[in-house]
């Protein structure tokens, strides 16, 4: 398996993977209307293109034999979704296709994020995780994250609560 940085040529593949993994993760616990509104507003070609072109965001694919298994999105400086200190960076997304869950792909993507943060001499990594996503919360706690706050995350018309978690790297 390899991890590679995504570029603008990967936009369509990123969009397809983003939609598929988000639906696989959350469609059973949200309404169809809320899911569709979120996908239309947050995972459109235009929105993802803007994110890809932001110099303070980076995307990476996890691939095996040219098959995309999952992806990672990191935010630095003013691209972070919360205004934290300059020595912080955000893991905004780690998603793995359902067919590949349990194969340590999320851990490999997470380890890549930490490697990048260290290369950039950053001190903390943080993220927001839905308070009902117990699998993800356990994963982050196992990796050394601690809860430091909460923020609202709007999925369609549904305002949900994300736990804010961080870890010193």
C-alpha cells in the first residue's frame, strides 16, 4: 500500500470517494434529505476543487495496486475549521471504504498525518469527531487524543455535536 498526495487531476476520484465513504459511514443514522443536502453543499466538485487549491490544506489517498482505499485531509494555519494556535494542525477527514475497514488503513493514514505534522514542526494535532461515532472516538483515544471541547456540526438541517480532540505530537 502507498500513500500519495492528491492533486487537481484526482478531483473526480476524490469526489466519488468522499461521497461513498461519507454515505457508508453516516447514511444509516441520518435522514436522506439531510445527507443529500450535506453532500451537495460540502462534497461538490466546486467545493472540493477550492479545498484542493488551498495551499493550507492537503489531501492524501491510500492506494493498493492503483485501487483507492481511503483518504486523509489535513488543514494548517487559516484553513483549520477552528481558530487554534499556529502550532496546531487539523485532521479534518480520515475515511476508509467500508470494504477495507479493519485492515489498519485508517491507522496508516493517521500515522501519515502525524509524520507531516512533525515535518512541519507543529506541536499539536486536533480534530472534531461526532459524539455518536464511538468507533472513531475509541480509535483516537487509543492513539493518545483527549477531548478539549465541542462544536456544532451541521448535517443538512440537523445540528449535531462534534467532540474536539487533540494530541501533542
